[in-house]
C-alpha cells in the first residue's frame, strides 16, 4: 500500500453519505465497491482465517443471537478451556491447510486475571511460534490485559459491535455498547490490531446497519478487519425464527463497508453455509476478501463450509488464499 493512498482514508463519513451508498442501485454499488477494492487489494487474494472455540458455552451473557449463552436451551455442548497442546495441534493443521490467521474464541463475559488467562497467554505464544497471525476473542478486556496479550504476540483482537448503539439494548442486556467501545479502545492502546464488525438479520433496520458501519468508519483508525455476519439462527435462542438474511442485504453491507473502509479486510463470516457459490461470488465481487474456513466445518457452534469445499470454490472462481503477513 502506498502512503498517499493511506492519506486518502476518510474518517469523517456522515450517516447520509453511507445511507446513499448502501441504497445505490445494486449493480452501481457493486461496481463502485469492486473498483475501490482493486485500488487497495489484490482481488485474486482472499485471506483465510481458522476459528477455534477454545472454551465453549456456559456464557453468562444474554446475546440473543448466541447459542453459547447459558440461559438459552440449545443443543450446544459446554466445553471447558481446551489444553494448550490440543489448541496448538489445531493451529498446525490450520497452517498446513492454508490458513494465515488463527483465531481463538472463549465464551467469556470478560477476561479475568486467573490461571485460564495464563493458559491463553501460552496459547498465543505457541500459535505465534507456528507462524500464524494470532487473534483472540475473549470478551471484555482491560488495558493491562490487552498489554499482556500484545507482549505474548497477539496480532488481532476481535470484538464486534454487533449492531447499532440504538438497537444494542434489544439484543443484549448484560452489557452496553459503550463497554464494547472501551474494550476496542483498550486493544488499540496496547498496539493490537482491531477486528470489529457486526451481524445483520437481528431484526435491525437499515438505519441501524448504517449506524453500525458509521461507528466503525469514523474511528480514528478503521478496524484492520471488519467481519460482516449474517445471523446463524440457532435453535433455542430468542432469534431462532428470524427470517433468513437476504443475499442482497449482505452484498450491500459488504460493499458499503468496502467503500467506507477501503484498506480494511472485510470478512464474509457467519451465514456462509447458507449461501451458494454464486452468492458468495457476489460477496467477493462486493469487496469481501476474507473468510473463515477449516477442517472442522463449524464456526464456533454453527455449521460452516469446510476447507476442501472452499478450495474447490476458490479454484472455480480463480481465487487464492492470501499468504500470511507475519512470515
Ligand atoms: S456472543 Fe459471546 S458474550 Fe454473547 S453470549 Fe455468546 S459467547 Fe457470550
């Protein structure tokens, strides 16, 4: 990336501008996003992340989309923190399979300064030594915890906004939108890159979607990675009967994120299993340049395409996995 391009990043987007972009005639929108994408990224490359749930279920939070919240009656099996060696075995496998980023997720409300956190620190060091970009998503984080993770070699921290500030209370009551922003700020202060995006299909309006993108696109530094998720409807959660997300809504979200935050990686995340290859191709055309994939065919607790299906799709579309930046 050239320095003069960096200077052209905008952090002063307005709601009206993003709204106008999102609502453009679809083909115009995709054309514009695809053009921006080609100025900032190699359109043949898609970065592959592998996500491993290192501690599953039993979460005290009440995120109404999530099958891991203890209070909902879902089929998800609770799993205590995995042994470090098990996690490192998965990480080696992910690297062999072409992943460049390994993301470890724990269903915690927040990080506590206890032995489990010490183990996470060991996992971060171990995955870093394998030569993968290490990402964690562990809930809320203080500045000193973020610093410890950074010193262990953490490359990125995921903390999604989920939805707009206005709609947040409808989806989660156990924490606030401001808690989210504070954790993101703590991650930034520690010098870790930020992965933050959201989910559509929660019952939000287009105005909520725009508000969420506006929060991200007006940050002093755009998140380096912006996951756009379509709700994966988990049986037993309050949102299990929500309608399936329309593919064109996903395409519009991805395209708007791409135009507003041109240097960021835009990740086509949850919900991919319900999209066919043509629909996914539209998402790549709209500027998505990252996916989650792996041997396990799950994304935390919901189904996801496996690596071999994804490699077949990449071959057909002429895409290739992006090589890790840290090696
Ligand atoms: S999304 Fe995260 S914080 Fe919310 S219930 Fe699920 S595991 Fe807990």
